[in-house]
């Protein structure tokens, strides 16, 4: 049998104390510095987790079986690992790291699993929901820079559930040809965009899989508070994925996926007689107003580099450089 | 729609800084103290990993896709998550934590994926391998207590590959009826057990799945050095899963799953004319001798409690108690 040449530095005698160093050593030949650094931190945390919990063999096996079940639950239309990441707060954290925001701008939040590319382009004023049971809602919004300048021609993708708390894609007979509760529109020269929708309602994340069982075992519910999703795109500006939440929702302070932020909670108003006439919507309908603020790519890049450098400093690593916002070992 | 009553303490405004505390808070209602503690450490390490690497959204997605592929690769006869755990050194670490050994005893090592329950009971002296191409090996072993007393009637499960580096179960036509390279036997009144086998050879762990791709990306090979597996069971003694490795193997210092320990490496000897006659094996055949030392359940339990208490102390957690060797929050 032909054996491979071994370039790996020899491992030391393996014990519970030096196993971590030995795994780092065997991974040290990796030619991609960023991947090597990510794996080094991953292995360190994985091992420390086992040491700090004194993880038992039956618990380890339960973990292996849980992860296997999560993988088996994944299909083209169901991503159970993203659901796991969402319910452990990782998705929100990664979004915050990748899209840091100055305090003057609109915060981001979780994308969730129900964004599609089926939504059609519509002019301002479009009624995005065809659900007759939904409570009518007029949305009057603007999109501006951090210095208050209106931003025109921003592509805005909006999606919400129907009055039963289900997205169009969750219905078995959904074909993609008649999207509902979705629209793509563009801001006008004053940065204004407006549309008609229905008042959002709470809904449950899919809880019939291993992640649902985990939530049960943790004594948690699987509800998300009422919200409406927004995605903003314009060249030169950092992609913003966010959502607005309704104040007073029963799950406002216990969102299963940690999406709620104080700055994204809105109080609904009431459409005045003048607005009813102007926007052709029944008087007394609910009204949502919000001024979104986008950050430029330059501002985001600078902030990302700055926060990465701060993180390396607090980690006591002085042998790192920041490349495109990501720390990598500085081998020079 | 009927909403669930929310008992969860209200989450604070979510930011990159307090997301971890908020996940702990939402999990704090968990009624199983041990599970709550394990999840608290898991979430802390998962979040710190993302913060310390400044994990980007594309990297996060690559991780989600990798884990999904690992789950999809798992079948009844292939456990890719265990392979992942093995190649990241976690399996060895968990075994060391769960089965701590005093220095006078035989160290444990990874079980590996090829142990079966097909092996039949045999008397001492059995030839466990039917491979005519294997190099004959005489194995003369004993099993004793940490104070040197022989232990009789220990159930010893032994398994090794054939001369091509494959276990019986890896052949497509394997039915389970004629196990090869496997046997179960029992030590005699002097703690002696002996058998005939073939000299072990190196082999590769399954590398055609996502874990194989990860090893490639890390610049690692997928070889395991030559070894023979042993499992010891007797009521009153801690279950010992171990293996013996051949000194001078090309992969002695770079085992893909970190199983090698200095104390488990053996130098093969040569069968003397007297031994050849006594054990009915060709003169000049290779000889393996080893004295295994088992730990009592009591010794293991004490050591496990002691190491768990030390770990809690070094973690600065003074609100923990040790229950069956496992740390749990002390709520009294």
C-alpha cells in the first residue's frame, strides 16, 4: 500500500490537556490563513465546551443524534440548521457583525426563512396583500442617508404573512406564480415609498422537527411577534435586511429568534380623513410610518474594520491583520 | 388565534453585546438544570466563536451548508457526525473526561466506527483473522488491577482490519454471519488472555464525504496508523475502550483521529522456538505482549468527581454541585 508523505509536525502525547494544541498543530499546515484561524477558534471553543461541561459520552451521543436529525430534516424548502442558528441567537449575531450600524442608522435583523424571489415589481401605492380577512394598513415610509438626504431609486423588497400568520409559500398549493403579501418597489425622488398592506400578526416558526423539540425541552415557545420584513438595496449602500415590530405584541419580549430591537418597534397610528382621501384607503384604517436610514458601503467597511480590530485587541491577539473586515493571522 | 402564556423574563434590547445574555435569559426557564447548564456553555462558546472570528454571513452560510451535507451523508452504517467529532479531537476528549484514568492504569482511546456486536465467543488461543495474506501475530496479554492483582473472567472484545486495511463490515457482501478479524474471549484465573491474529496495517477513514473535503482543505491526510482495538468489561470495573499502536508506523505522529497515546504504542517482538511450540505458531512470527490495567468503578467515580470539581474551580463557578460526576447549578 502506498502511503502519503506526512508533512505534519509530530503530535505530542495526547491527553485531555494537550489534545487542543495537537488539533491546532495538525491543522497548522492549512494553506488558507482565514480558514485556519476560523478552525483554530472553532476547535478551541468546542473543546472548552466539553471541558467546562464535563460532557459525558451519552450526552455527546445525544448531540450527535440531534445534529443528524437536524440534517435529515433539511429539504429544498426547509432549512432546519438555519432555524437552529436563529433560535440560538447566532443568526442575529452574525448579521450584526457583518453589517455593523452607526447609531444614526436603521438596525438590521434576521432575514428569516420566508424571503423569496417571486415578488413582482410594483409602483408606489400597491396593495401587497390580497387577504380579505386582514386588517387594512397604510404604510408611509422614507429612506434617507445618515445625514438626512433622501435616497431615490432604492429597491425595496417587502414581505409579510396573511391574517392567519402564514406566508404564501407555506400553502401546499403555492406555485410561485401568484405571490401574496410580497412586493418590490422603488423609492421616489424624495426618498418616499408607500403601499397598502394588512396589520401583521404573530406566527410560529416550524416546530415539528428537532429544533421544535429542543425549544420544548428548554421551556420556550415557538412564536414570533407580529412584524413586516424589509430589504433595501442600492449600489453604494450597505444591503439592509430589517423588519418592523408592533408594540404591545404578546411576544414582543420573547421572540423565538431574537429579531426584535427597541428601535424597530412601532406604534401604529390611525389614518386621518385627509390621508384616507389622498391614499384611497378607509378612514380610521391603521397607519404605519417609519423613516429608514441606510449606511454607505464606505461607512460599513470602516466600522467593520474598526470592530474587528477592537475584537482582536480584547482577545489579546497582536499577530493579526484585518483583511476585508475579517481577521487573519499576519504572517509577515 | 390563541396565544401561549409567556412566562419568560422580558429580553433586553438586542445588540451584539447583550444577545448572549438574552439567549441565556430565554433559556433560563428550562426545568432540567443539567441541560440548562450545557446549553448555557454551548451558547456562550458559539457566540464567542462568532465574535472572535468576526464570522461573515457567507462563512456562516458555508457552515450551515457543511453541517447539512454532514447530516445528509449519515446512514445506518455511516455516521459522518461521529467522523467529524473524531477528526476535530472531540471524541478522544469526551472519552478522557468520561473515563478518567489514574496514571497506573491503561489509557483509553477512540472507539471508532467499526465495532460490531457480530463477534462470537471463542476460547483462549483462537485465531481471530482468516486472512491468508496477513502476517501472523501471536498476542500474549494479561489484565490486572491497579494494585497488580490478576482479574479473571473479564469479557474482552478484540477487532482489527484484514491485511488490506479493511474491516469485515466494509465489504459489500458482508452479512454479519461470518465475522472476521473479531473475537470475544475471557481472561483465565491468572488474568491471562492470548490469541492469534495478523499484524495490523494502516488504513484510511472514509474520506468521500464532507469530512474528507474538510481534511483536504486543512492539508491533512485521512490515515490511521496500524492498531488493534480492545474493549474490556467486567462488573465493578470501568468499561475500557482502547487500542494498541505499532511503533514506527508512518502515521504514528499524525493519526487523523488523534487516537495514539505514547503508553499505547508497542514494539513487536519475535516468537521464540519455545513459544512457537507452546502456542502452535511458526517460529519467528511476530509477537505482541501487553499488560492491561483496569480501574474499578469506585476509583473512576471518585476521579470523575474530583476532575469536575477542579474544572468548576478553574472556571470560577462557585454555585455548582457535582452530581454523578456532572456539574449542575446548585439551586439550594
